[in-house]
C-alpha cells in the first residue's frame, strides 16, 4: 500500500498478486470514503502495519484504518478533510508492477495552478522589505553566446517546468539505484527558483513533489497557466552503460528522426500505463490535448528553443546529440506552446548517474537550461501571453 499526496489530489495504491474486487461508499458527514475489498486473506492487524503514515499536510486525507467484515473481506475507511470526488479503478500488471487497485481522491474544489502561481508571486512581493531593489529589478539579460539582436519585450513570460515521471512511475533507474523521478524533480525545482528570481519571468511546476501526473494533465496545466514555453526534464537510459551525454527533443510531424528517438518516445509515452491512468474516465479535454496536432509554427519555435538549450548544455558537459531530435512525445503536444524535452544525461551510465545525484551538478544543469530559455526569449520571443500580470 502506498500513499502519494499531491497539491490537487491524493492517490492511494494497493499492489497485489491477484485482481481485487472493491466497492465504495462516500459519506458526507463526517466526510469519509469506505471501501470494501474482497479476496483479502491477511488479518486486519497485519494490514494495519502496512498503512503508511498519513502526512499532516495532505490536502485531502486525515487518517486511514482497516477493519474485518467477514472472511476474505476487509474494509478500508479513509477520513477526509474535505468533500471529495473519488475515482477508484484497477490496473493490470505492467513493467515491474503486479495488479493494482488505485484510489484517487480529488477535492470537490479543484486546485487552480494559475491562481496558485499568482498567490505565490504576491507572497514573494509582500515578503520583500519596502525599498528592496528586488521589487523593481529590470529584466535580466544575462546569457552566454552571441550578442542579442534586440531587447526582450516587456511583460512577464510564464515557463512551465515539467519534472518527468513521479509517484508510481520512477522512470529510469541507474545502476546505483538512483531514480529518474527524484533527479529530475531536483533539477526542475532549481530551474523553477532561478526563473522566479527574474522580474520578467515566472515559473509553474507541473509537479512539485513525488506524485504522478498523467501526460495529458501536464500539457493541460501548462495551457491553463497560459505558459509561453514548456520544458520537460528527464534523464535518459540505455541498455549499454557507456551511452552518455545530454539531448534535447522536439515534437515530430513526420515520425522520429532516429530509431533511438522513436524508442525513447515510446518509452516516455508509456508513463501513463506505469504511473496509472484511468483511461475509461479520461475527460474530453485531455483526449483533445493528446490528439491535437501541433502547428508547424510551434514545432519551428520549439526547434529554436532546443538549439539555444543545447548550446548552453554543451558548455557544461558532453552532448549525446549536437542537434535537436524529433519524435512523437505526447507531453510535447500543446499546439500553442513551444515545447522541448531535455534528457539531461544517461542515468544508466554509472559516471553520469553520480553527477546527476550531485546537487552542484544539478544546479549547473538548471543554470544551463535557464540560460538557453533566456537566450531564446531575447532572440526569438515576440511577447508574453500574459503581459499585464
């Protein structure tokens, strides 16, 4: 049994050797979800010892407990902090996982990422002392490479920073046991902080902790925040441990640019199966996002962004591919947002796994990606989508 609290929902997962039949009942007062599970032979006290500690900061869940109903049937009671819309579904075995029962608890009032971003920005402004020069810093123009042709336009650019994988989906795992989901979240947080230090830029994270976000939701969150750019951060893996170096990918309209790019896109697009998505309940908006064809202009702008980021990554380490690769990554399919997927290094390479685990190297990677973003905005961006925020 695993519990994954997130800002906008809490996931509870049971993993079992055989399929599990479950029925649910929602109580309004006090708010509680009752789930009866058939075919469980373990006694309640043993199951109770498996209960993870409920995080006090969990936005939905306050307590969980088991009780026995009859032979081979147990009851799980979930005490809730607020009204919820539960989504209970099963997943067949995939990758290293066996049969799973998934309980997603969505608050009745859904999390708004754009409102959260604005509230965070206002709190940061309020925390600054009067007269602090940070309140009226001019837009930063620091970047490496050739001199810019012109100044960046006024306003605030919104950058969606996407840490790949998370929660039930660990991503690639290095020979030393380092999990991709942990490394890329650390890099994403550093990039998020650097962007938010700029007066003309702000960042929104598609995930801020160790929980799973479906691919379509990542794209939808960026679009709801009216992001100007989408940066997805990953750590590559290959069957041979000597593969090394960073790569940057953009969406393809005509198939993958190489066999390895197609293989990687297939692996990354399988994240929903591993992380666990209730395909039967996927709403119309997400289906439209995943099936929407990106415009040629979006792909052209994405390629320019990829070139700037590759140039900066080359300053701090080896590149696996000097030019941007193309493949049909689902997470890059926002038709109106230039989007790239950055493979920071090969976590399957023991040397690169050690560097990816080093906070100083994580910071260097974040700085390189940030410099590439800044250079793209200075050279190519027309205007932010939210200039008045």
